[in-house]
C-alpha cells in the first residue's frame, strides 16, 4: 500500500506557466494563471508511482507576497490535515523560491504536527523545457513519506538534496543548485533508487519548540539594517520611527557595522529595542565580542539576517529579556 502524502500548493515558479517551453525568465508576466495544487499534481502523473498524493487547496501567489498570514494559515492547515487524516505519512508544501527558506524556517519553529513537512519549489516553471518542477515534487513526496524524515524538523528538497530548514539558503538567482547549507551541508539525497540520510540536526525544531503562531494576529516588528561602506544611521532611525521592537544589523564579517550605524544602534539598545548583530557574509557565527556586549547588542549565532529576523520576532512573542533571547538563539 502506497503512503498517503498531502500536497499544499502556495504558488511560485513550481506552479507557473510561461509563454512557451523556452520562457524561463518572463513567465511571471505571461498572463497564464499559476496552477493550484490539484492542477500541479495532475500535471505530473508520475507522483502516483511513489505515493497517494492528496492535493490540498490553499493559494497560488508569487512568494514575495508570502508573510505572516500565509505562515499562520499553513500551520493551521497542517494541524487540520493531520487531525482529519491520521494515516497521513507526511506533508509537502510547494513554494516560490524567493522566500522559501523563510517559510520553511517559520514552519520549522512553529508547526505542531508529528509528521514530516517538506518544502519544495523550482527554478524553472512547470511549462519550461527541462523544468525541475516535476522531479522536485516527486522527490519531496518521497522524502516526506520516508520514515527517516521523522524527527528532523522541517526539510527542504530541491535538486535531489535534502536540507535542514534552519541552515538552507538560496545562493543563486537561476542555477539549479541554488539551495545550499553553507556551514554544514545537506542532510541527505533523494536519488533515483533510494532516499538516503547521512546526518541529523541536533538543534530542536518542529514540533518541539515553544513558539506558536495560532493565537497571534501579527508578529512583533523586526527590521534588518544592511551595512555597506559609508552607511549612515538613516535606516536605523526610520525603523525605530516605524515601531521596530527589534533590529537585525546585517553587518560586515565577522560581525560589525559602520560607526554611524553603531552609535544609532547602541542608542536603540539603551532605549529598550533588541539589537542583534548579524553578518551579511552568508556563513559563520557572529562572535559575542566585548564591544558588542558593552553596547548592549546580542549576536545571531550563524543564522543569516532573514532567518535571524524570524527567530527574533518569534522570541519577542515570549520575552523581552535579553538573556532569554540570547538563550533562544543558542538553542534554536
């Protein structure tokens, strides 16, 4: 008997249809509607060879439109699917690659279901010559149904590679191997003959976390101040004026910003805003130096800025104690 896997489609390139098979760049303006979950499953009948795939209606939008309302909706939908179908082996979510890593990390921190959740997408639309949409979807279903996927938190599958939601990031605009985990590498591979795992994350993830979106109307505002040579404090002051409860400083490696940014962020920290030093390098920990500690800054471990923003926003739903936030970043 084949495993039963739910497929939730949220749109994105994987669900897109270009003007023709050679349209791999302008498909967003083709005028063709994105495929919903049922249409995408029907487009790739090979899915039936690996599982009983249950398409679940949700939405079909470009991923830059996805943020808190979608995340909360997905958490609730996963709850309902598992409650209504106790024999479900796993859940696959199709997603645009622009914000895929952020949705995957939010779900990794907030989903409460015991079955594997695998997020997948595509670099080329489903209508394109040599699209990766079909194989990514098939392999995501295979991974979601695999017993070794349980207990790993939320996973990301593209280009035959299984990645941890906490670590993976998009590294190229158009290449197929865009999703990488810079510091630690993939967890495993979905090859033609079998799915193989080679390591397990040790930091806790779904469903064993204290974070919960289900009772929230919004997340606390957290902004990212991106450092560059000569940056002044304009962005920092604008974020504070807009009501930021936290600011992630995406600074120079190994973790510092310009003098003007530093002075403004130090004032922000003294006023009660949570300021966290991150790096724009894309890899490596930010070290908690004496200068950062004396300024009241916390550090983001090895998270990239967009993921540090998510974890800080979720942490702020539980506490404003800097010591507790530091513990949360060291734990998750």
